[in-house]
C-alpha cells in the first residue's frame, strides 16, 4: 500500500511540474501527402502577405502620435502603398469595446478596392476579457430600429440578394464582439455608403487582426446582406459564436452547397496562436470554414508552410491543437501499481502534459502577432526585426492552387 501511495504522489508531482513548464512545440499529426495537396498558390501567398501589412497599419489608429493622415501617411508601412487614399479613421475608445481602424481606397495600378481595416486591441488584458464574455442571440443585420435608414430598408429579407441565406436559426454571438461591431457600424456606415456609390467597381475588402478579425466577420455579414459582396481576410480571428452562427457564415460565403469559402473569406491562423481556439468549445463556441493555416511557428513563413484547411474544424490545422487538450483516461488504481500500465499511460498523455495551445496566453505576444510580419507596432517599417526582411516571390513561380 505504501508503494502504491508513493507511486500516486510521484505521478501527481510530475503532472504538476509538467503543467507549470512552457510547452514544447507539438507537431500536428497528418500525412505530408495530405498537407502538400492543400498548398496555396504564390499569388495567394503574396495577397495574404500584403493584407498583413495593410492591417498592421491599423495599429497606428488610436496610438500615441500622428495616427494616419491624408492622403495616406503614417509612421508605419503607409509608404508601401502609394496608390492608397485615406477616407477616414475611427476609434470608439476603450469604453466602447476598443474598436479602431481605417477606410482607404486602393486605386490603380494597385487592385481597385475599398479597404476597411480593423485593428486588434492593444491591451492583452482586454483581449483576455474580450474572450470571456457570455453569448447573446444573433439577429442578422441590417435591421436595427435605431438605424437612420428608411423603414423599408429595415428588413434583411428585402435587402438580401438571396433571402434563403438570411435566416440564422438558433444563432448566438459573443456579446463583446457584437458590441464592438454595433459601435463601429454607426461610425463607418455613412462613409462606406458614399464610397460604394462613388466607386461601384471597387471590391469591398475587409481585413482584421485579433478582435478586429471578429468585428470584420460580423461586418461582412452585414455588407453581404446589402449586396456589396465583400472579400474578407482575418488573422488570428477568435471564435465569434455557436455552431448555428458558424453554419450561417459558411452558407453566406459558400458557392452553392460547398462549404469551401476560402475564395471570399480567408480565416488565417498560425500554429501556437491561442486566440483562434478561444472562447472555449465547452462554452458553446465553434469555428467557421475558410481557414488558411500557417504551420511554421517562427517568422518568416514560406509558401510550403501554408495550407488550405477542410471544413470548420480540420484536425490538420489549428483545431488539431485543441484535441491535444483531451487527456487519455487514467489507469485504474490497480493499473497505477503496475509500472508497465503507468508507462503506457504516460506515453499516451505526453502531448497533454505540455500546456494546451488554447491556454498558452504568453503566445498573445508572439504567435498571435506573427502573421508574415510581427503585427501591432506603429513604427517605421513595422517591428525592427522586419527591417531587413522581404518576400521576393515571383507570381510565375507557382504551386498549384486547389
């Protein structure tokens, strides 16, 4: 009996020590043939890399300093986009869910776009708080009674191009993210209506990082209902709602019955980033489709480090890290007295004994910011580590895209 007690105490001590240590990199299981068949094209790589710089500029809004000035000037990467024209910036303030960003026109020779860039939150504490809010019922936009539009425009079904897609049954949404979008919406809609009317051939393009990715996703549903056909890219987007809402997003941005929405909605994730795994599944939150996964932990990723993902929860992508959080069943008391049974359990539980990805909150400073570049610093050239780094891919050097 004494030997059994000592074995149990030793096991608990090792468990406590393992859970207190930083996690080693855990590679997701999956055959290389499956991963290689999902590689992205050079063209998509270049597009996502450019969008990461575009959203990085949004961190100049709300920062101490000059922010973004017309025609398109800032302390960060604005000089990379000489054909951009600033329309406006917004900042709701921390008391109104800390939503910031800018609207800009991308004129030729750049692709003709109306860009709405949503900044993530500066406060890591606010980020964690944002991810712990209870859900509320989701009612598709537009449709507020306090909106200044005509009464006839208050019906989503009247405005939607495809009314069948307007129904969102049993949908709930993160209350904090929805609050951020409500406050943002009232500030940006007057500007967007004007530019959409004046530049009808420009692609409405939404890009967001972190909290900004969640707000961009909710904005995209509103813009799609208006018939603006937005193209959306998010980096490190958290889960924004339940399974009902995720299916609604999939239906809204899919072609026909397919749930492959990567053409119009790219949800870019990065290995070790905890935010796409939050809020927790146990609280009723789920992911939506459109994931593009960066498997390389450190900067800089190459084309072969990035892949398309299947459906809402591809185990070969960020969702695979969540499955590591499920500990194998512990052996019985009799089994724990058997050193071979205990050793077998230890091998099965080894991955779990590293800190699960969704609890690695220190990665808010690293993996969550490392999307092609280190995002979140409004300084010349971005993060100083990036000053002598560049992507030099040729569009002709191509990997077949699905």
